[in-house]
C-alpha cells in the first residue's frame, strides 16, 4: 500500500472547537501531517467539553475530531512562541484558522504577510459570517442554525424553532473547508514547479480559501434555499414531513416508529401491495406524487393504520425486499450495529479508545489511523526540531 493521498503535505492547524478541527482531521486521515497549535495550559476548548469522557478521562468531543495530529502549545502573545508559529506557517503547505477576522493579521500571521514568505501557502480562513460586515458576529453553530434559517424548517409546525441534534453547520462548514483546500492544492500543483507541472518557470501559486458558517448552511439547505432563491418561497417547519414528496415521513409500526421514503409512483404502488392496501394504489387521488402531496393527510393516516399491524423490523424486511425505501428509527448503538452488519467498518480503535472511522474509501490510498488525538503540547520538541534553528 502506498502512502496516503496527501502524504508529504504539512498542515498548520490554528483552528479549534469543531469546523476547523474536523476539516484538518479529514486531511490528516488522508495522510497529511497536521500540527495543531494550542494555547498553553488549556488547549483546544473541547478538551474540557464533557461529559462524556473516554476511559482515560479525555473528553470524547475532542477525541472525535483530532486524531492523526501533533500538538504544540504556543502562546501567540509571546514573541518567541509567535516566531515559532510564523516558522511553522512559513514551512507549511496549508494553514487553517478560525479566529475572529482580523486576529491573525494583528499577530502578523495573516494571509498577505505569510504569502510574502511562503507563496505556495494555501491559507484557509473559517468564519461565522464572513470577514466583511459580519466579522464581529460570534461564529457559534447554534447562532448560525438560528439566523441562517435551519431552525425555521426543523421541528413541528406549531412549535418553536428546533436545532439539529448535532452541530451540523460546523460539520458542513468543515467539509466545505476541506474541499476548498483540496481545490486550491490542485490548482497549486497545476501551476507550480518543483515536480508538479514542469517547465512553467513559475513558483507554486497558493491562494486564500474562505468559508463561513452562514454561506455553508445556505448551500446545504439545498431544496429549501433553492425554493427561496428561484421562486421566492419561504419554507416552514413540517416536522418529519417532506414538502414535495408523499409518503416520506415517520410512521408508527406495532412496536416503534419507522420511516418510509417512497420517492416515486412505482415505490408507492409497491408499498400499497405489501400493506395489502391495493385500494390506495388504485385511488385516482394518489396516482401521482402531486396528488399525494395535495391529499397528504388522508393517505398518511391510512398508511399509518396499516403499518401498526407489524413490528418495525418485520416491515423493514418486507418493504426492503419489495424495493420500498424504509427503516426503523435507530439509536446510535443500533446504527453502529447496522453499519457493522453491512460491512462498513464504522469504528476503529487507537490506543484502546474507539474512534469513528473515516467515511471515504480510496482503493489505492485509503485513510489511515496513525495516532490517537494528542495530549496538549506532546509534540513540542518534534515540531521545533523539524523547523530548525
């Protein structure tokens, strides 16, 4: 097996909490050498975000987004430590930061200052609401979910706005950050010299990558944000229902809830056949998806009554065999068990501590799990050695 797809790349990780660390862990899993710069004494905020804790006492929040990294503790208010940080950034291929806009510039670690020292640097800034008029707004996931519209389409129609059960905007932003970094690296490799595109006579061309929580969320809202942008439609919360597809929601089996996602007419007819309700398939009101959306309440009630006859797992088997997308509502223990059953290998162990496996599979350069999340400052000596005197 060859090295990772990103082996040989050095990433200076000045980010903390979730969006940035998630992005840099994705790069690390793919082979990049990531050096995490942390505050002396406390380190990344998430080191203290517990419970829950792993058996060794580490906060599981921190463990979830910081494997395959090295840690150096630097006080960026101290001139000597700041010089080490500057040396790291000058040596790095990629820098990721999510400080409040303007902070890195004040430290002399902004893009313009570093570009003069390291023209090939790919410099990724993650903000809550951009570096312009929104620079002063706090970049917290919950705030982004609220002001960015996600909470307005989540939850029951007659209830208050509801946040997603995970810091989803941070995760989505981290994915966009990693994608932007990879695109910038690809551009650098195509335009630079030194073993990439030969004969150009040009130095590596790095660039700045900027992502924000708000912009990432608006993109991720997909059909909802498209409804507004293209048609001026402001979506509202519909609970577990879908605004454009029926049946596509939660139903009640004999023992527990389950979901059915019949996305076309064939799947709807197959559902009716398994439920022994051919009359529903033959009803002209339900012949098309548009008709089913218009007559949603009566149809959903009839389907719900029929589904109460059997347990969810039994329906899962019968409906899946008939080509109807469905599934029980699992907790995480059941979800991991299902992934194991399907051969997806959802977890790995590093130094005896469980970790969620990388979701991307590559046939030639698969993700690797080289080391567990670091102790604060454990790699100070190693980092200073590679940076030289």
